C-alpha cells in the first residue's frame, strides 16, 4: 500500500500527515504521546480499499512544525478539520485516536459531531476531566511547579517517592513519569507537548450528549491492566451513551498490536 504525506495548517502552525489508502471514506487518526503518524500504518493496510486514512503527527512529534510552548487552541483544531475536508473534498469522516490522540478526537467531536460517522478510541485520554493535568498546565502555580520540576527534577524526587509510598501516585503512572523525564531532551519534549495540548480538554458531558444526539457509532478499547488510563474511565463514560461500546482487553496501556488489530479494524468494516 502506497503512502503520501504533506502538511495542513492549524492556526499559525502546521501538522505533518501521512495518507494511506485510496478509499472513498475518510478516517482521521491521531496517535499517542511519543508515537508518530506511522503508528496506524498496520491498521491502514487492512482498510486501504474502503478508506483513506489521514494519520497526523501531533505537535512537537516527528515532522510536524510547531513553535515551543505554542498552545493548540480548539479554534485552530477546528480549522485543521475544515482544511482536511476541503483538501479531500468530503463532508463526513470517522475519527480514531490512541491515548492523548483520543482526547484530540473528542475535542474535534465538539465542533464536528454532525459530520462524524464513527468514533474509535484506544486507551483514550479525555474520558473524564483530569484535575491534576489541568492544574499543572492551566494554573499559575501549577505551571510554575511543572516547569520547575522539569528543570530540576532531583529537587522534587523526595516528594514523588512519598506520593508513591502513600499511593497518591500509582506504580503505572510513576513508571510512566520516570520513563519520560530520564533526560533533558525528554523533559523538554514533555513540557512542550503537555503545555501545547493543555487547551484541548474536551467537555465530557457535551461529548456524550453529541454522541447520543447524533447516534455516532462509538467503540472504546481499553486495557484491563492499564495503570495510566484505567478501564473504569471508559465504563463510566459509556454510561448513558447508547451507541458506545467498551471492549476491555487483557493488556496494559499499549493495547494496539497484532493481536488486537483485527478487532479494531473490524469497527470500520
């Protein structure tokens, strides 16, 4: 299956994308933190006759062009979707998001719910409001501590160890944090991505209402042993959303693999 790539404007910045397939239906996909647009290539190979898959590199990832700490506003995200629909001359589309990419999909839904045929979320962020993330990235005190921590993490490690011991920070989130602050480059990347994405926090109640009103076919795949985004978040999200189905897999956060690929691909068949 051939692939082509390009850039699409969103606000003052540009996101790089890879297009897979030549199908008449359009699927817009957003990967997770630290991944890239090729993440969905195996899935696209299963869908190239029916779908065109537009997989984006998120801000600060791979070839996307994004200024340091520049915020990604919802208005700019809406502009991105409008530009995609014009470029590929379609009116309706489906959405696919993994982890933080799921939060982007849910933000898209707020403006374009009447244009979305199907929503598929994989170990998705954004299924419930994250007060801690909001505090770290949107408040004066939180941003100061967040930047200070990433500049001098050794100063805060005793507090992190205490939080871990009293179970304010679970083992999964602790390991996740340690993985992404091991070097200065990793810490700078984390700061840029988290701050840039901080305005894309979906209104969960509004999103659920849109799914109900528009009867959007919604599939959520979660890992039973996911310590980063617990499966119970998806079960709570699906309550009262008649068209949402939750599949819990015997995996952790990295649930997108050769074993689960057929299950996810079947959502678009």
